[in-house]
């Protein structure tokens, strides 16, 4: 059975994709803060069965926001 490419990523997928230098996933509190503080810069999620899902290409926007947030906190 051929594998299909993922088209949507969940909250947990975003947490794992934005892991720190030690490979630990981003905490739920930090990701919630990024979603709140940078809401205008991040794409709106689709709500499917109560879960927030983003397009896989939206991960770049999350990485950019995470990078800028880390610089701001220094």
C-alpha cells in the first residue's frame, strides 16, 4: 500500500516540528502563547472533529514566528 503525503498537521505535529536543540517538543503552554501573541501572523486552522489542523506548508510560518519569539526573549 503506497504511503500518502500528509496534507494537514495537528497541534502535536507542530509541537514536535518546533522541538528545541535537545529534541524536546515545544511545550503546550509555549505553543498556545505563540498562537495567541502572533495570531495575526499565523494561518487560521481548520477545525475537524474539535482538533485544530493546519496545512503542512504553514509550518514555515510557525518556524519564523518561533525564531522571532526566541530572539525577542533574549
